[in-house]
């Protein structure tokens, strides 16, 4: 990130570890310009989370890892 903060790769790794550990999460995907390889330094980060369809969705576990 250029300012001495956490790198985007490290941030993605942390997100995948924490969100991937939530029961019912089937997949985590990167989208948008970062997935296409066309991101600029000021580009946002688009993350999609796929959840198992046969499970009731609970938002609380996501708040706990945020």
C-alpha cells in the first residue's frame, strides 16, 4: 500500500483465512480491476463471497472477523 501499512497480498491472505473459516462459506473470489490485472493504486477491492445454498445465512460471524 506504499504507506508502510499492510500489503494488499497480506490483506487478501488475512481475509481468505478469516472469512474462509466461517461455517458455510463455499468460496471467496477477487473481482473487478484487481482480478483483471488492470487496477490502479487508487482502485477499490471487489471481493465476492459464495455461501452454501442449503445453509441459513448468518451475518454475525462476518461481523466477528471484520
